[in-house]
């Protein structure tokens, strides 16, 4: 039975496009706030709860990218 928790190429995860997209998503509230503060955008700041929710989801996605999601060997086939 495969007990490997991390993906086999865990050192390469930072190269995946999905990791970069999630990192950009995590930074989005701060980037938006910086654009508003500099006057390049007009509008209100992102609510703190929404900003932390976006950051949390993005960080959870990056962490999930490292987890081995392969089906363990030796399981019985799925019956519908």
C-alpha cells in the first residue's frame, strides 16, 4: 500500500501554473489595496474578512497541490 503523503515531485510544485495562479490569488487583496492607495484605482478597500477568506482558500489550494491524490493500490473497484 502506498503511504506517500506528498507528490513524488514535491520540489517542483512551485513551477506549476496552478501554484502561481493560487499565489497571485492570495496576493490579490493586497494588490488591489495597493492600487487603491496609490490612486490608480478608485474604490473602497477590500473588507478584511473577504481578504482573509481569499487568502485562506488560495493557501489551502497551494497546500493541496503538494498532497498525493493518487488512488491507493489494492482498493476494490467502485460499484455504482
